[in-house]
C-alpha cells in the first residue's frame, strides 16, 4: 500500500488548521502536565504519576478543541468503564491519541519499530478497545472511516524534561492491529501534502479501504506478518 496515498487522504479529510490546533494543544498539555508534576511531586519518582498525567492532560486538551461541520471531538468512555479518551472525527477519518514513552532517541527507528509497536498496541488496546475491532465503525453501521493513531512521544521518566513531545507520529494500523502498519511517519511529513492541497486526489474511503485490505492479504500470502 502506498503510504503517500494514505497521507494525502488524511490531509484531504483533516484540514491543515485543525491538525495545527491538535499539535498545539498536545504541546500545551505536555507543558502543563510537566509543570504540575514538578510542583506536586518532590519525592515520588515521576515514572509513577507522570505517564498517566501526560496521557489524561492530552485527552483533556483535545476534548476542549472547538468543532465545526468538518471536525468533531467526541468524549468516549473506555470499556470496561473507568477512563475517557478523545475520539476525533474529520470527514472519513477518525483519530485517537496516546502518549508513547521512549528512550531519548529519535521516535522512529526502522530496525525495531515493529517490536515497539507490538508492545504499544497491547497498551493502546486496553485504552481504546473500539479501535481494535477490524473495520467496525464506532459511529454506527452506515459509517466507515480510516482509523489513525496520533502518537506524541515523551522521554523516559528518569529524564527531567517532559515539557514538550520529542516528536509526534501518525500511524494507520493493519486491521489486526498487532504488528504491521500501513503508515508510520512523523507528523511533520504531512505538511508537504498540504502544500499539494489543490491537487490532492479525491479517493473515496471504501476505495482506500479495499486497497489496504488487498495489501494486507498480499502481505500475508508472502509471509509478511511477523
């Protein structure tokens, strides 16, 4: 599956200014959470409260974003109950966000990304079970949309600086959501496609979905799943 096609589809469905607002909200949430943690915990290691604080502060910031006819933020409860997360709907695109803790290194390392993602998806599935049902639209039987993950990265919690993300990845998982991704790229790479805004292809989501399914089937037939 051509990652450029998926990137262009995301840019067509999610207006540039909404993506910019999301990234700015995540940046502000990191800063606010970092200040709160440092003011509150003088003796408790931040490896305990830190990840949870960053995660929920990001969800809170995204849930505060204003919506319009092409952009909606929905407060979804986890199942089993006990938590909430922001589910963003923009045209035929749905996005959920989770903070990923990594070592102080570039967020994407091709040599080990599948191993890392398997571990991350195990955690994501607990928080966002709706997105781990293959091609089941969470907004009703007549609605179908591309599911994407927006993953801001933070340094390991033995480090002192967690005031801003190390980077932010946009990912589109395979339908089994275990090990493979149709798209895994730094969000900054999307800006080049927004510059093609007038020339973005008008691909209907069912067409894109069928191409992704074909890519998954071909990958499986070639023994691509790890």
